[in-house]
């Protein structure tokens, strides 16, 4: 098995194997290797924060996760 979900062989050094068989070191370069040319913009070197595109998401996520940080799970 090889692709965007990894290789599932227990060796984390080859998880970012591209369709061409190269092993990328960064997430953006790995994801860009699977990008259809012209279909979407290439990812930059940093990983985007998913909450940046959805105002208020950060506050909702913190509120939803607060129970996991509470006494019941300590």
C-alpha cells in the first residue's frame, strides 16, 4: 500500500513516498507530488491552520475539547 495515507509497513522513514518513488521530507512537498497540475494551488512550506478559514472555529474547538482537559480525564 502506498499513497497519501502512507505505506503501512511500520517504517516511518518512507511514509512520504511520492508516486515517482521519491521520499519527501516535508508535508507540503509530499502533498504537492499528488496534486493534479493546475487543479489547485500548490501548498507552501508551512502547514495551514484549518481554523484560519473558518472564523470562530478556534473558540468552538477549544470549548468542545475543554471536557477532555478537565478533571475527569486527568
